[in-house]
C-alpha cells in the first residue's frame, strides 16, 4: 500500500511524502503516447501551501506541486517527454543522476531551453541506483520556477533493495510566502542573492507523523528541494545509520552529534530500527537558533515516528548498501588535473568567480578541459560571509581531508563550504560533455557563481 500527501510543516517549510510498506515499481499512472513516452507537463497550478491561507498561484508538474514521484529499476529505460505549458522557457534537470550530457537538462549548456508550448524528449538508462530529484535549470529563471513549486523526486531502485518495514521519501521545500500566505512571485536581484532560507510568513508547525510496527526497520530518504536553505537535521530517540549521500551508497556511519547538514539539492538516506516498546518515538528536527539562517528561529519537529501494534519481523543487524561497482575504488591524485575556484561577493556586493563577474549565461571557455578518465581535483575557496553550497554535474566525487590525501567515506555532488573556508574534492572525469560547476542556490548561480568543465 502506498500513500502520497503534501504536508505543511510550518514557517514556510513543507514536505512531500510517499510511504510504502512494499515499494512499488511506479508510484504514478503511466500516461504514454504511442511511441512509449511518459508525458509530464510543467504549468501553472493552484496550491494550498499554508493551512490558514487561500490557495496560491504556483507552478507544478502534472497539475501538482511537488511533481510526481518517478521510479524505475536500475537498468530500465526512462522515456519522458516534458511539455512546457509555462509562459517562459524551462528544462527538466536530473540533479544527482549521472546521465548522458545531451539529456542532462542544463539550459544553454547541454540543451536549448524549451520554449513555451514546446517539448523535449529525455531518454536514458540510469547508471546508478539511488535517490535524485528533478527541477528546472534555465539560468536566472531557475530560482523563481523552483521556489514556485517546479520540483519532484526520482528513485532508481537497486536490483535487490534492502528489506525494510517502512520506506519514507520526504522532499522538503522552503516556500517564500507573503503576509497573505501567497507564494512570493519575485526573485532577489543578483546583488541581493543570498543563501539562508526563504521562509514563509505564516502557517503553524505541523510535524509529519508516521506510525510503524514496534521494532520496525525504516529507510528514510530525504531531499532538500529548497532554493536556498541549508537545513540542519537533528535526530532524537535513536541513532540512525547514514547509508547513502547524494544518491550514492556510503560506508554506513552514525551522524556526528546525531545531526547532519543538508544544503540545497542534497540527498541523504538513513536506516534505523524503531524501538520495540509500545509508543516509542523518534523525532527528526529542523534545528533553529545558531544553526538556522535566522538565529531567532526555533527548533521545529519535521518527522515523528511512533511504534504501535504488532512487532516487526526480526531483522539482521543493520548494514550498509552494496557499494556502486561503477565508481573507482581509488583516485590517482598524483596525476590529477587541478582547477581552483574562488567565490566572492554577495551581501550586496557584486558576485565574482575567480575575480570575474559573469555577464553571459555561461563562460565562453571551460574552467578545465580534460580527456575522458582523467582524475580531477577541484579546490573551492569561499571568501564570502555565508555558507556556500557548490554542485557539479554528471559526476560524483570524494571530499578530501584538509590535512592529508585521504577522503571521506562517501561520494558527493553537492558540497557545503563554511564562510571563509575552503574544500577540495576529487573525481574521475568519465562522463563526456560540458558539465556545470555552480552554486546549488540558483539565486547565486544566476548572479555569477557558475562555470563549467569539459570532458572529451
């Protein structure tokens, strides 16, 4: 049995949730043309995103925001035709899927934006199992389209998914609302681009409640689908294992201090066992205070799991997901090609990347051009006063330790860099084409925090 619903979580944060005792192959009706394409239409919708306000003008896919859960098995072909019923260009960008460059959906770089009334066909077989999401990628229009509701999750199931009693898929969105509970249709000007949460003006907190069997094993998949907010998620009542980050299996580990940060576009998967006592609870909390974009924000419960009824079947000890055999076991850092990126500006100052202000949709030349299978290291320096989330397309990489050549036990395509700090990431450039390196905050990306690298 599968349940889908949208829940308002208070102060502008909402979640789209799918819960399944036995995950189905597809969570949405297959509307297909004669040539086998699954049709998805982007267009205006009415959405009630605040409980005490009238429905607001929003954007969505297939008449709803967020859009449908797209789900398929590893190795299966996806044929999707996006119909653009908006009054402006758009694309369908698969954030977190390593797809071929022509169907990556990056407007102006991998494809022309889809004009109003037009369509574009996306056909590919996912390389990797995991959690990803889709949203527009059309330059300065991206932030407004995402903030008004154009996003949705996609899951590529493993050939043999782990046995769980409950799967929960949660996509978090930080609505930017006016005093009447309507979505703010404006977008910050480039000089006002900021990372720090677009928070609704009204609406009461309403944590999402799951009831599970006593001792149930849970797989929780989280997507931060907000345009700007860095979310600090804390856990009370259990110690979960993080088993995948940004769609790729990791070495399982407990989150430090039982909390973890999620930048815009980041995905985390956790597995845990609910306590066996009747009424036992576990809570996932959005941290406020010093961890929030606005220090006066309180902590807010996002998700509550409660045990009741029968006991779940006994499971073996928690273990991680099988590693992705397509990813390299080692990266030869000694022969890596290196590129450095310095981010500066914001807070009203012009945004610059490596000292230059970008006036065109994309630079004329790539930051780095390498042959296929070349190891690459990126040095990312954040000179701004705010935390920055940087993502890169078509690949996943290892975050290097700051003091040696070791790396963290997970793969990332979305990296957080603290104010006035730096980070290094290594990957093997094995997906041909032109791939973006940009701020995961589309406001910052539109303001100039974007470049690209080329794999021949």
